[in-house]
């Protein structure tokens, strides 16, 4: 699947979804299109990489698993 992006130089292009995160990390794009509209890097919320959760369980029954 491809997503439309706007590069820093203003060029609009479609790129594979797998490379959008890398383009954001490299500051090569300023926006990408979501189903709800354009998301501007630095202005709109962007997903962060998921980190493993190391805290206590969030469910009541988790205390019985230890």
C-alpha cells in the first residue's frame, strides 16, 4: 500500500507505507496523508515506536499470574 507524502522541497509523491517512518526520522517529509486528512510533522500527533511495557500489570487478575 502507498501513502502520499509531501517532501521538504514541496514535492508530493506516493511511497510505500513501510518507508514513511524512516522518512519522518530523516526529516525528509513535512506531511503525510491519513484517511482523515494531512498530518503535519511536528504539529499533529504521530505514533511513536512501541516500547516494551515493564511495569505492573494493568488488569486485576495480573497479580495472580506472578
